[in-house]
C-alpha cells in the first residue's frame, strides 16, 4: 500500500488485501473452492469493490462513510435517482459491453473457432475494439487527471 502514497488509506488498503490473502491461504481457500463458481465471483467482486473504497478515499472518515453507504441507508432522493438514470444512460454501451464480456461467451467462441488458422487474427478484434472505444471515451471527455497526480 505504501507504494501508492504516504497516507493511511493506502496502508489500510495493503493490510486489507494481506488479511484476505492470509485468510484464504489458511482456511477460506478450501471453502471457496466448494462454492458455486458465480458465488466465488461475487465474493471476489465484493471484496475488490470494498478495497477500492479504501484505495480511493481521501480520509478514513470517507472510508467509513462510503462503506456504510454501500450497505445501509439505500433511500434515494429524486435528484440521486435522476443522476443514477443519467449515468446509466450515459454509459449504457460500456455497461452492455461489460455484461457481455463478463459472461463465458468469449472462451466458448474461442473453443469453437480453434483449429481454423485463418480466424486466429480475428480473436484479437474484440479486445482491440474495447481498447479503441476506451481510448475514444477517455479522449472525448473534458478534464481527466491521471490518478497518480494526487501523490
């Protein structure tokens, strides 16, 4: 965590992931292997999202506020509902791409196309397309500071 900056949230971020790794090596690993695969993915995503709260928060107070907001008090004002709808519509293509690319369609398609050498270059097209769209989205926005300018 200290690699990212001299702040307590980075220290906590490193300790958080260290605790998860130690717990998984000592006793959680065997239990997790028995879980249904989608539940293992949800487990990982939940822990990663909480970790990013630790990483991105400006203070320990913000960590507590963001984390408690994730799990409690889900009442939304009309303005927050409008903002959520705006963000869903603004990033609808990215959201759809994330959903489609997170299901096992790509590995299935790769297995179906195996043994056809003339299609090998086509395997890279989805990744190149997502990369190009990401660059276009990043360049088309206004000010987008690099995350490490904060340190």
